[in-house]
C-alpha cells in the first residue's frame, strides 16, 4: 500500500525563481524566506517521497479564459514548463504518474466532483518553484507528479468548503491506491497578497496566522469563510490559499504541524512555508 | 481573527478591489487574449515592433487600446484586464510587480516598496498605506 | 421573470443533417422519424421561446482529450459550427446569451458543481441538428443559446444522478433569472445505440421505453442506473441519454408529457423525440 | 425493464464492448490526436497525400499504424481509438457508420444493415445479430 508521508506547503512567488537564479538566498531581503527551507529538505530526505500530488493554480500558461476549468487534473506522462511571458529560463520538466492520476480522477467523479482531465498540461512556476525550493541541487526531480489545478483566476471560484472536500476525495483515492509509493501532498500559493487594484500591496498577517494555526488541527475552520471573505481578508491573490486547503484535505483526517516559517514581504506577498505529518 | 461571514451572504464591496468575475471576463476578453499570446517570444516581439497593429489584431476595445497605449494599469483593470494575464504585458513594458503596484496606488515606486516593508515590520496595511500617502 | 416554457428532447444523429440536405424527409426510411417534428414545430410556434438552454455532448469538435471537461458551460456571444471532419456544409451560427450563461455558472458553482467556463466554443451537430429539426425554414435562429456540455466520451462519465442534479441546479438559476425571456430547455442525443466494438448496432427499445416512460414523472428512476448499467442497457453511445436527464432536471420539479415519437433504426440509432411542459 | 445495479457496484464486463476509459485514453492518445486533426480539410488532404508521413508526424504506435494501414477498425479500437474521433478517419476512408459496424461485427455491410432493420421490426438485438451471423 502507498503511504502518504505528509504535506508540504509554500508560497510560489515568481520572484523566488529569480532570487534562486541570482544566488540571492542569503541576502538580507531573501534570507528570512529561504531560511524556512533547510527543515523542509531534511524532512524530505527523511521521508523520501516518490510521488508529489500538487494542488496549485495556473497563472495563464496552460489555461485561458476560452476554456477555464474549476478543477483540472493532469494525467500526462510528462509535464513541461514553458515561457510564461517573461522569457525566463525554463524549469525542469516533471515526470507524471498517469495511472495514479486516473485513479484519482475515478475517485473524484465517483464522489461527484466534475474535473477536467488533462492528458497534456504545461506547469508553471506555481509547481516548479516549490520543487526548486525542496530539491535545489538535483538534475532530475525525485518525484513523479499528479498535478491538480484549482481556479483562482476567474470568479466564481470554488468555495473553501468545496476545495477541502476535493482534497478529501483525493485522500480517499490515495488511500486506496495499490502501489507501494511514498506520496507527499503539496499545496502552493498565497498567503495574503493583492497585486491588482488600489489595494495592491495589501497583506494581512492576522488572516495568515489564522490559516496557519488551523490548517493542521481544524481545517474546517477555514471553510466557514466564503471566497468573498477570503478576498477581503487575504487579498485578490490571497485566494490561492484554496490550494493549501485542498492539499490539507488530501493529507487525511488528522495532521500535526512539524515546521512553519512566515515572512513578509516577498515581492508583494506574505510568504509562508509549512510541513504537516499525518496524525 | 475577524468574524467570517456566511458563505451564502451577499458580498459587500471590498475597497480598492475589483473581482475578476464573469462581467470582467467578458469585458476583458480581447485584452486578456492579447496578454495570453505574450507567452510566445515571437508575439512579444511583434507587439514591440508594431503595438498598434498587434492591438488591432486582437480587436482590443477603444478603452483597452487607450489603457495599453498610455500604460494605464488601473485603466487596463477597469477594461477587464486580469492581473495574471496583464503581468505578461507588464514584463514587456519593463514594469515589475512593484511598479504595477505603484501605478495602481498612485504612490511612487519607492513609497510603494516602503509600504510593503512597513508591513514586514509588523505595521498594519492601513497604517502603512496611510503613511505612504501622507508621509 | 423569465418563464421556462418546456423541454424538447431529440436524438442528434449526423445522418439526419444529410437527410435534410437531400430533402429525404418523406422517403420511407426517414419519414417515421421526421413525422415526429410537426408537433414540435407547432408547439414551439405556440410557446415562442427566445432562449434555448441546450444539454449535449461534444463529438470531438471543440474538445480533445488533452483538456476534457466533465461539464462545460458556454458563455460566448456567438457559437459557430465548424468542419467536424467530413467537410459537410456548416450549420448556421447561434447567438449566445452571456449574461444568462454567467448567471447559470454562478448558481452551479454555488451548488458545488465544478464547470469549465467557455467564452469561446464551437458547437457541433448535437446542437445544430435539433435546431434544424425545430426551425427548418428560418434564416436566423429565433433563440439565443446557453450550451451545457456533458462528457459522454471518456470514462469516468458523470453519473445519471449527478447529471440530474446538474440540471436541477440550472433550473434554480433559470428560476431566479431576472429577465423576461421565454426559455426552452433542450436535451439531445441517444437513445440506445452503439457504434464501436463487436456489439456495434446494438439497440434496446425496452430501455428506451423505460427512459421515455419515466422522464416526465419520475426522472429519479433513471438515476438508479450506474453509467455502466446505461452502457450495458443502452450501448456505448446510448450514454448520451445523460443529456436528456440533465435537461429534465433543468425543466423543474414537475413535468407532463405532451408529445413523443420513437423510431428505429436511424443510421445505427434508436431515435426519439419528446416534448414536456412544466406541470 | 432489467433490474438496475447499484451505482457503486463493481462493473461486470459487457460483451462486445470496450469502455473508453483512462487506460484507453492514454493508450490511444496519438491515434485520437491524429483523428482530431482531421477536423481540418488541409490535414485530411495531407493524410491522403502521404499517410505514412502523417502517421509519423502524430507519433502513432506500431499497433495504431498497422491498424490504420490495414483499415482494421477493431484494431484501432484495441489500440485506444475512440469512435467519436475515429469517425473522422472513417470519413476519409470512405466508410459509413454501417461500414464501420460491418467491419467490427464481421458481417457484410448488407447483413449489418439488415440486422439494424430487423431490430426496427421489433426483433431483439440478440435475435437480429444471430440471424445475421447464421442466416
Ligand atoms: Fe500565484
Ligand atoms: Fe451523439
């Protein structure tokens, strides 16, 4: 039987990629953020996952408004990164695990979710940066990917409750997967930030602390918030916390926090990193 | 932690914030489609070479065209632009996320950055933006 | 307030388009099928709908397996037909009703459905043929379109229960729509047929009669069937009855049958036509 | 009406029937992608002009290539082809839905059509196909 070793959460600001490429990890601006990662790397080295089920949102690389999914599940043999519009160096491709992807899709549809299935899918910085932060020195990622995309771009967004339920359905799938792989769940994005409008630059440590404090022990507390509440409290892009909520559901019923880092600002964003293990 | 509203409560407007909803998605389709095309380096070059022709090719509305021509980021948002797509245009125009923030808040870039750093020192957003606006 | 005037259901076999173009409606082969339509036209002339909410499935024109939705809702200003691979004459474009589409999308997401929203969408014979059958002599369609696509191509398909619930959520949206339009709900496809495999040519009038007999008064009876049951009883393409089930849900709680026609074979298909009015 | 199974019951195999599921979708991806491309008349012409090159362009597997080359419809299904997409290839090959049915059932086209018409006269599928096979 497969084992879910835990869950890893992190913000995914594009600028992090630039800092890595410039080697800025130890500069005063970046150090408080990157200092959150040695414990992540040690933990990953100890729990040795070989599959990553990643909840994230596309930033206009793979999806456009012509065909905008609420939930998209990748089922490809390989996921490539591509030019996101800034001509930056491309991130390494990630191998897929189509058999597990289809197993997840079967469970989701049986549980009355309505996913889009993607046998071809480009992945953007929202997946690549968390992998770069976790495994900075590898030539090939040690994990195969099952990517699950959540619409955080175009309202109506799925509710926090729906996202937690999505994650719990994924958990059922992972729990019944017959392989002997070790699975890490990853949630990326957030926390509070707002890039657009007169309120650009808004961050909210109170809200972020509420999320971080409840994620392990009481994730349902987050589902009392409407999407509109989350935008108000976390900013227009703070809704990316939906990825965290879904990932928390996929981890399983009980969880214990084993690591947390929180620092702002990184670019316009309050950046957080967290590790949970099944309780 | 503030008291959360019920998930079904009718939303109140959020100051300084536009939700990118169906209305915006409909209004902004052409502008966002143009921005989406900038994932291709060749398209970015074509825009740079002849901005007018490129905007025409994507059938931008007059409001969208004006906002792009004048680098008016709030105007782009008002014309239905979505920040995830506009970020690609911002890259072409040489604007960082902080530059875009400054343009939308009416702050100088330095003041916008200082406002972010003030929040990093534990000051609230409200206080940080008030100080940035009024010294 | 908008009014839901009723629901119109019909099979959508591509060959029907050919028969129309050749003027074969009165040949012995086609007459028993086309004879089902004068009552449809009279009814439509009497109830005068100006919006059609159409549940159908894409046949590989707009969607491919790279990005395959479970449920797709169109929100375009216009829907064009395009070459479906056979170089046939194109069907007339259909005007959209984006405001109602978004209203439906908002309701669906609030009701925990996970639609793909399509601001650009090509429509195939599954939408065009029912319109051609309903309004054979118009130069422009008298209805604006809200198209709702259901995956009947790639398993796992949504269950009959899920499709009925989808339709009921759409009904809630239509019931709260503030416009003064007259809305007809349309379900297209089926009934029993199978194009692929050694069992190609399979039809099942017993199953079809069960569907037709229960559609108005007891649509939940159809939801006791799994998708696998439907394939077994109705054939691999007989699953298109899911479009009928969803459309029945969109009509509203009570319904009364006002017209039925059933004839087989049309091409490889048992063809059915039905009209229901709200009860 | 037969007794329906529970929606969660483990499915039994359906004789003569392949479900196009994740396994098939994965196996058949290239073949179906090629068929999807046939929505374009130019692509249909390119296939007709050089079938081998066109199949190579879509990286068809050996099984898919062989099934296409020999017009082996059951082979195309076995290689992951989906009938909704294969119908576009059938059009190029000049095969009607009844031709495709005949190829899959092993009947002559006339016998396949007669089998359909027999069902139209109220005869069951089972009886109709048995008569078509054995006279
Ligand atoms: Fe993001
Ligand atoms: Fe069909």
